[in-house]
C-alpha cells in the first residue's frame, strides 16, 4: 500500500496521472443513474457533484461506509492527514486560496473534537468549508455510545450552520444546503453530521440543481440611496481614508477596490485579513493598520474626516480603544455583507449592506457619472501630512546586526520569490513580520488565522494551498513554537509529495508572549522559553524532506535561493533560521490604548 | 452609543426544527445578552415555530440582538414588538395557602385581579391569572408572601395590534 500511495501522490501533484489512482475503478458513479443509493454513496456523489477536487480527512468507525465509497470512485482525491485539526485547516486554506468551498471528512467523537479548532478558525475568518462528520447510529445517540459526542451542540457556536441528518431521504438536500450556505452571504463553515446507520440506509438519489430556503436569502445589491449618499460623502472629503478588510478578498472585489482607490486618489489601509485586497507596493497603500500597523496607516485612520470601510469590522486589534477612536470627528461609510458587523463597535453614518463587489461596482459607476471631483488642494495637503507620517519609517530595523533579524528573512523571501509566493503563517511575532514585510500585491496570497489566532495552522494551510496551486511557490512562515503544534503533517507532505518551503523564525521563545512579558510583566518570562527543541534538520530528514539550519545573516539569501531553486522544486524544505531572541514587533498599540498611541522601535 | 436600558419584546418566526431553540438560547448566552423570558411553540403551520423573547438592553444592544437573530439560518422573521403597538400576555399559576380568615381574603384579591381559582383543597387555592408581566407582579405584591406556596409563570407572549403581524 505505501508504494502505491506514493505513486499516487506524485501523480496528482505533477498533474499527469488523473486515472492511475490506486484501485480507483470506475463504476456507475461516474455517469450512470442509480435508482437507489446508500447514504454513504450519496455523501460521496454530492461532494463529486459539487466539483470538489480534494477532501481532507481521517477515517474512523462512524465514517467507514463513506470511506468505502471514496475507495470506489475517482472523481475527487482524498488527502489523508495525520490529525483531524489539520484536515479542517487544509480544507480552509484550499478555500482561502481558491475561493471555492473546502471539504473535510472526520469521524465521530474525537474526530469531531479535534476538528473543532479548525472549524472555529474558519468561522472567525468567514471561510466557506463543509465538514462532514460521522456520528454514532441514530438509535445509539444519547446513549453515551463509543466515540459519541453531541456534534451539533459542540460546534453550534462556531459554525455558520450545522445539520444532523436523521433520515437518508434528507441527505442530498442537506448536502446541497450545506454548500449553498457555506459559500453565499457572509461565508462560513457548515457541519453535516451523518449517523452511521444513515450511511447504509438507501433511498433514491437525485442531487438538486439548486435549493430554496425561505429563511435564508442573503442580500447582494446595495441600497441605491445609501450608495449615492456614500459617493457624495467621498467627494466632499478633505482627509479621506479607505480601510479594507478580509471581505474585499473573500468577495473577490480587489480589482474594483483598487479601481475605486485609483480613481479617487485616496489612501488605503488593509487589515491583517485584507492584505492583498489592494496592492501593497502601490504608493496609495499605507500598509496594515491596527495593533501592529504602520505609523502612517494608524495616524491617517485616526485623523481622517471621511472613512470608507469595506468588508472590515472595526475589531479590537484594528481600532484599539473605541472611545479613543470616537474622539476624532469623522463620517463613516461601511460596506459589508453582514448587517450585524455594521454599527457593532463603531457608529456608522452610511451603512451599506451588500456584496462588496456589487456595491463597489455600483459606486464606481456613480463616481464616474458625478460632476464633482474631490477637492484636489485638500487632498494634496492630506497627502503631504501622510508623507510626513510615512517618513518616520516605522518599519526600520537594525540591518547591521550580526544576528539574523526576522524582518530581514521575510524581506529576502519577498525578493527571492519576487513577491509572488503564496505565504501562510502561524500566529505570533513571525505572523506580524510576515504581514508587515512581505508586500502582498494580489488577493488570496496571504493565508493566516486572523480572527481566532490559531497556532499550528501554518503547515496544514500550506498543504491546502499547494494542492490547490501545484505550480505555485508556497512558503510557510512560522516559529519554532507554532510549527510544533501540527508538525505531524510533515508526514502528510511526504505521502503526497507536497513541496512547500517552511521558513521557521526560530528565536527559542514564544516570541509574542515573550514580548508582552517584557513590556507588561517586568520581563518575567513565565513559561515562554521553548526548551528541548528538536533538531529540525534531522526531523525534516527523518520524514524524507530537506532540512537547513541558517545561523548568519549573510547566509539567509543564499539559503532561500537554494530552497526555491528549480532543483528543489519538488521537495519540501524545512529552513530553521536562528533569529534574534530579543527582537520585538513594532509599531505597537497596547491593548486598551488608542490607535494613535503607538510605541515605536526608536522610543525604547 | 446609547446606554439607556429598556425592556423589549422580540417576536420571531423560525423553522420548527430540532435544535432551533438551542441556537437562539446559545446566541444569547454566547454574546452575553439578557433573557428575561422565552416562550416557544409551533404555529398553525406546523413547520413554523413562534418565539417570544423578553430582553433588556440599550438601543445598540437590541439592534445587535435583532441582527444576530436574523443571521441565524433557521430564523425567518424577527420583529421588536415594543417598537409599535402591541399586546402582551402572560399566564401565571399561583398555589397559595387558603385557611381561616385568609381564605376569603385570597378569593377577593383573586377576583379583583380577574383571577380564577382552578383547584381547591381545604387548605389551598390554585389561582390562574393572565395579563401583562407587571399585572402578575402586582398580584404577587398584593398578597401576603407568607401565603405563597409556589408560582409558575409562562413568560410573555406578544402580538402586534391591528394589521401589524409576523408572517412567513
């Protein structure tokens, strides 16, 4: 079996072996019409009908019938992970990188509880995924059966919706609803819990082409009167600002947003989730805002007089203390697909509920028709002010250091990959440095856990991205602490020959914890030192990958060039960069402080 | 932001699905919203449930509550009854001691509140009362608390006046 598996892994990454899947015999599943199908067949056929490429999963008792049907088909590929959390993360990353629904399959009980972190991560970042979970047979539900857990109850607070299928006749429609709900409106994860007896019950199968739900009809078009008011307000602005979040990326509206910004000549800032929604190398882009945002972005956000917020939600890491933010008078236009995100933390003057792409397209048309133009003199004065803020050069760091600076590694990664890589990250200092120093010009290139802040996502995220884009350069920027949270996936990468490049910024600390302890806890580094680290080079090698340890700044670029060279294109490279243990992320807005009250590197 | 807290009666129509109630209850606990009372039952259309929630919050919180309720996939319609003219009713059953001179007094008080005595023993009455929550509160204040054996209240149900209605 392992030999066959390896061949299949290579085949589907190089894209040559669609049909040499091990034992993947074809049957009526492909084109025929079953009069009757088992629940397991229905699950598999629904997934295939949705055009799913990959299902990330892990088998177990309650899903064995489904796995048996997966064995018999070759319309989609199953990727066997080493822990259910990684299955959901990989499906989530696939969705982030492609815009299509990611799919994961796990067994009941511990399969579900392991998946919960992945589901909650996707929920916080509004990522469309469908997670099919096994459940004990219906007569056993509530009997404390082996591997039983109340899946619908345990996942309810971290899903967009969930279903427990109690009758095989409802299964196909439920699967259709799951994909529909996950991918429309404000996207999010949907769980379909399928008891084992449902997987062998039979019914006539027909996959519905579409589904109507009287209780679920997300708004698409923006309100025309509100959009007119918004355009008028933008044209009257003297110190305008455009603030964009993950909604611009998820709503595939980066092109419209960029067009709007260019037409108006207004400054743009992105949230952590919005990186790539407007090109970072564009002069109008002020970089990320928020707790670790740039000086110019945060100052402009605080002092603007008209703010256009698009697909963003004014969260605590973005605007800091809301009372401090509200001290400055400004009029706010807020475009979002989710009405509950509007006027939640900050009062808004012009709310526009709708799909961001549709709304921006309509606003562009209105702007083009408008006779007025923005006040050029006022805008010039505003840009002059912004350039003064930008001149602070808030992202400067010591380039003469004899120890590797983490920022330098990210900058060099940008050079080596020509700014065109897909970059995943874990959570902590390295995540912030990746966000600050890798200039994302395109959407869906930056894959990270923004809302939940889940350490351990980086490696499984990179797997999902690389499978979605086999020819792309995929880098996972991580730390020595985060990478250990899902390190078992090096084995999955071996099985499927997933040639990602892991950039570990190894400072032997949980860096962000250490930074907070230094600033706010009198440098008492309680349990943040990462002792007893493995030899990452040998660890990578033991999985059949390539390991590199880089200790000097002068070796950084050469090592990166080698890792991304054509010779190693097919290989996973694990790079262990020994970085400065004392480096901190700047600028920083302390929790509870105002957005313009930043600590800058030079002030320490 | 507006911080004056007021009592609101929120009425919602939702799919009569297993777990629908727990989605609403879970939303209130997860987001730390108050629930004073919650009642739910199927409507004349058995696929629909009608729920009445009494909650207290500032205008901003009530706005969030209605938005978050609307976001639940099973919820079809949400209406804040207190935004317009409406009728509110609650049913209460009170079991009281009814002995000696107090027995006649208890009957008189129940009559004043248009209560009905629906169960009688030689030492107790069980009184049925309907009305607004504040009327039921007033009755409980009017009788000697030492006489109360137990009280059961349904929580408020509400409906809009006149043409104002909540339909799927």
